[in-house]
């Protein structure tokens, strides 16, 4: 990749404190670090108005998210997007849902035209018009995507600020059948594709009990009404792309992050809003991931939020601290938060 593209991959996004139209979440209001599903019915009111009713949220940071996805795809698409035994039936059902849900959630930006043998999706934010056949397979693109879109999933992923994962199931087993992950938080699409729930989450500290219930959890994902959950961690930057493998021309110590400097503190709450939408008719579920950052400098100014964050960090086990990359910085972070 050219040097300017590499610099772009290192570019940081704006925390939600500076984005007036972004929804605001604080998933540790109970002041504890938990490893549990933490599922809420989709549409639960988190005081964000219409945004809480949307699968696909959109704010004025859209262009930045779009650019980071483009640069990731330019680096190497297979590093960020993988499929494994993704059936045509599942691909069609989920592509159809995504496209029509975009119009429902963001009608001011997306328009769909339905014809006898094709579907056109136009995105006013990107200028792209995707033309799909009756089975929602990508036929052509009006616009100038770079690199060209490889599939419908790749094309629609480039139109939104969310990442995607698809889980598929047969009578014998379940597996991750598709991942489009341009904003990874220290995990890899190539490593996780094709694996079961338990295998995917095996490295996560404290997941042992949940992993033993992997089949039941996937059954809930597919058959239950849509749900939303949140994941959180601490980051010393607001870079969306934290793939575990750095680009070839970026030193790994520069790429890795998670190094808190007490003399020059920079700390953010990295929040993932995850929507789970089941498709029991094709034995699959869509899992979307929308990443946000909150500036801990702002959080520590609110005594209640600061207290919740402090007690949540204090409640983390050593294994969880290691998994989150905080084992060497916990003491310094807590001291800074209490200053």
C-alpha cells in the first residue's frame, strides 16, 4: 500500500462527545465487568430516540468509517472479509434484510427500486448504486468503488458504519459462515471463520460457562426475537481498525496500541453496539457490530460515570485484565481516573 494509505489506516475517529448526532451509550452503568450475554430486546429505549430503533445507525462520522473500510479492503480484502459454506439461501435472505432495513432506518440516505428481475439500492452518502438480481446477487455497481466489490455482502458492508458476522446452522452443527470485519478489536476474520461459538470465544477470559451453552445460545440467536447487547473495553486511541496483525509497513508496536502513558494520558471507552437478528426460515442469524468511542477525560468529570468506570475496572479478574491488555496499566489508569 502507498504510505498515505498506511497513514490513513492509523487515523483516529472522533469520540461521540464531539459528534452531535451520534447515539450515546454507557454499558457499565451497573459498575461491574461481567462476561455474560447481557441481551436486551431490540428497540429498548437507551434515551437515544429513533437511533435505538435502528439496526443501522448513521452519523456525521460516516465518511471516516467509509474511508477506513476502503483502506482495509485495499490492504487485503481476505484479511477482513471471509466466508465458509455460506449458502445461497442464507446470503439472499440476509442481503434482502439488510437492504430493505437500510431504507427503513435511514430513508433520507438510501432508496430501493424493485423491478421484475433486479433490485437497485442507491446510497446518497456514497453515490453508489448497487444493482442486484432477483436473488440479491451483485450484478453491477454505478459509482467508483476501489477496490471493486467482490460480492453483495462486501458491497452492502461498504455502505454502512457497522461490521457483520453471519452464523449458520444445520441439524448437526453451527458455524460462522461469513465475517466482514474492517473494524476488528484485536481479533481476525481469518482466524474465526468457520468456527463454532465455543471455539470463537475460547480465548475470552471468563467465557467457560457460556461456551458450554454454545448450541443453546446460537439457537436463541436464530429463533428468538431480535436483540441488542453491548461490549466494552479500554483503548488508548480511537482507531477503528485494531487487527491483531499490523500492515506490513507499520511497526507492530505502533499498530498494537493499548499502551497507557501516565505522563501523557489518553484513554477511551471503546463500545460495541451489537444487534442480533435471527432468520429461522434459513437457520441463520445476522450479528452487526457498531463501534463507538467515549473520551474518558469527559467521563471522569462526571462523578457517577467515573465511579462506575473505576469499580468496573477494579472488578476485573487478572485473566480479564490480561485478555483486555490492561494488566500492566490498571494501577496507572485507576490513579489517573481518581485525580
